[in-house]
């Protein structure tokens, strides 16, 4: 069944984010969430996705944000694990996932995550999306509504849904438009440190 969803097929925002990370950040190791969690390398669409799974109870898929990986969920995953089965994939091209030759868009990413989740035996899930990951989560739920029991979208906007441009253009609430006196004051005198950090920040957000 072919369906079209606003902003998901060819979002330049997601493509830009993927290209930025792929060019600037070296490969990282698979996530290590600690005891009770296992990271799987799942063959998907000619590549691989790294998916960390652990805990017990109803399954919840946690989709990370821009310039991050599944490692961002490590502290929360440990809290959820006693009552939920945590499924934390690295989006295609991020973290330990392979770099896809095509399909750096929300819909294709959601399809690949869905394939990986299904291959691990999970067909009824709850889905959580953070930052740009919420766009992938939205696509997942829109394409597979019978498989998504609950959906949580956090910390970004949905391209194509009315009002998203105003959020994107507001430097006070969306980091792609961070500019002006405050950010400059934060890095003043620390420019060399900032340059080093910007090349590796996506791999060091969570120890």
C-alpha cells in the first residue's frame, strides 16, 4: 500500500543532518546499555541497523534525534527496563548503523526501522521520537497504525504540518536557527574547544 505523508519523503532537513554527521563524525561502537541489554546488527535493505534491546514488558521503540545515536537513551532505558522492553535503534547512517546509499528521508528511515523491529519479533509496539527522530516516529505510526499502540513525539516539529515554519525559524526554540548574542557569548574565548567538540559531540552525549 502506497501512502504519502507531509514532509516525510524528501525533507532537506533530515538529509542535511545525515550528511553533516556522516562527513564529520568517525564510526562509533555499538551501544552498551549494561546488564540485561543486547545490541543486534540487523540486515535491512542492503545495509545494517544496530538495535539495542533489553528489559521486559510491552515493547517500546525509542528513536533518537539529530546528530545522536541510540546511546542517548541509555539512562532512560535503565529506568524503563523493569516494566517495558526497550528497543533502541540507531537510525540509518547514525551510530553503529551502516550508511545507506539512498533513502536519507523520514519515510524510508521509518520503513527500515520497522523492518528491523519486526525481524526481532516485535509487531505491536509503542513508539517514542525525540528531535528529528519524532519525524521518523510519525512516519512509522502513519504507515503501520495497526502495529503502533501508542505514539509520543517530543522536542521538534513536523515538516508539512501547519505552523512548522514558524517553529523552524524561531531561534529561541529550534537549534537550526540558533544565532545572535547569546550563542556567541557562550563560545566567546572558547572557540578552539567549540571546534573540537563540534566534530565529535554526537558520539559523546552519553558515556
